[in-house]
């Protein structure tokens, strides 16, 4: 078998065109331009490229984008003040603080400072709590993007066995929750694997849907896959590559060559989950502006 590649770029482009239409309607009907405020602390190359891509997508969708980039030496108090200023800025409906933050800044304190009604990343405890108990909230962008991808490609989740590798607050835990919740794109039986899991392959071989968010290339190979499984590769890893102009190439967490021999569907890296994440950020920002 050779897996079909699940084209996140194409799907994201279709969804972004629809978001742009809705942004234009909101402007015409209520004179409101959805605005995203982005805070980048430091100059980490991956973070800088993510933030640039998010801002570009925002502008392409007709949204306002407020870009605040400050040096890595920024203090915790200054970081909190930046968030507070955006909380009070009526042009900004959604706030994104690019993670990870420099080590001297308490990430939780900064996230907690974001007004829940502007928390379009869905990371504040208020949003996470609302998600867990099934109240209206902003769903975190990467997990939500994964569910949308499954829905829009007609992958059945109900009654399926989904295995998630990773237990981070950003990907692993929320995607496991969304897959198991009683809702469209959910109703799966979910197993969560992590660094404390014994014999990872025993679990992955039982997965009808496998979501891999380990942050390590080659975590999953073809022999660890159930024939015909749907594999969502969330990982984004930079591998040195002298043949590339920038000196690296991006790979996911799965060994795409061997996994695609066994799986039925596989998300490529790049061009899979990444574009969907940004799309869900735009969708949440539009929703935040609408809720005003
Ligand atoms: P993280 O480092 O916070 O978490 C990784 C998790 O994987 C941990 O919970 C750990 O227990 C688990 N893990 C690691 N190695 C394992 C192994 N061998 N066996 C079992 N479990 C293992 O990372 P994260 O923030 O969740 O991100 C995961 C990956 O997804 C990264 O590569 C990141 O760059 C990528 N990512 C991509 C997007 C996107 O939009 N495409 C968004 C967020 C994160």
C-alpha cells in the first residue's frame, strides 16, 4: 500500500478563502475588522518564521495584524505589560504570545495574563477548563486543525481507536480530549502515549488513527503502524541539510518513507498540519471579533 498524502496546504487555502469572505462581511455589516496581536520575544529562527507566516496569513484574510517583537532580554514585567496593553487595545480581538518564551520568563504567568475573550490560541486555564467541560471556548489551534482535517477528508473518528503520542498542553493533551469528546470529530477511544510509555509499538500498532506529536524525528516507523491506519504527523524538526540554501530541511516525527508503505493516509511535513494550525488561528480571531 502507498499512503495518500493529506494535503493540509490545499485544505487550509480553501478554508482561508471562506474566512476572508466572512471577514469582508463583518467589515461591511458592522464595520469591525478582526485584529490579531502577536508578541514575539527574542529571535529564535523557528518562532520568527512561524510569527511571520501567521501575520502574513492574517493580512491575506483581510484582518488587522499588530506585530510586537521585543528582544530576548525583555523582563517578565515588560512581557506582562505588553499583554495587558493588547488586552486593552480595541483593535486587537485575539492575542498570540509565541512560545517558547525565554527561560527567565514564567510562561504560565504570561499566558494567564491574556484576557480569556482574546485567547485565540486557547491556552489560558479558563479556555482549557471550558473545553474540558464542553462549554463554548476557543479550541487550541493545532488540535482543532487536526480534527478539521479528519472531518474534511471524511475520516471517521467515532468508534475508532485513536492513539496520540505526546502529552503537551499545546498538542497531545488537547488533541486526545477532542478525539474522545462527544462531538463531531470525536467519539473515538483514545490511548495517550508519552515518555513513560512501555513498548510504544504495541500501542501504535492498534491505532486506526495515530497522531504523533513527540518532537523527535523517526519516533514512528512503518513497522509500528497498523495496515491502513490514518497517520497525522504533527512534528516539525529542523534537520541540517547542506544542499538547502538555509542549511536545513523540515521533517516530521514519523519516518514518512516507511510509514507511507503501510498507512492509508499520511500528513506530509511540511504542508500537513502546519497550514491548518494557522487557519484555525484565523478562524478563532474572526470568532473573537464576532463575539464583541
Ligand atoms: P513537547 O516537547 O512539549 O511534547 C512532546 C511529547 O512527546 C511529550 O509529552 C513526551 O512525553 C512525548 N514523547 C517524546 N518522545 C517520545 C517517545 N519516544 N515516545 C513516547 N512519547 C514521547 O512538544 P509539543 O509542543 O507537543 O510539539 C510536538 C511536536 O509538534 C514538535 O515537533 C513541534 O514542533 C510540533 N508542533 C507542530 C505544530 C504545527 O502546527 N505543525 C504545532 C505545535 C507543535
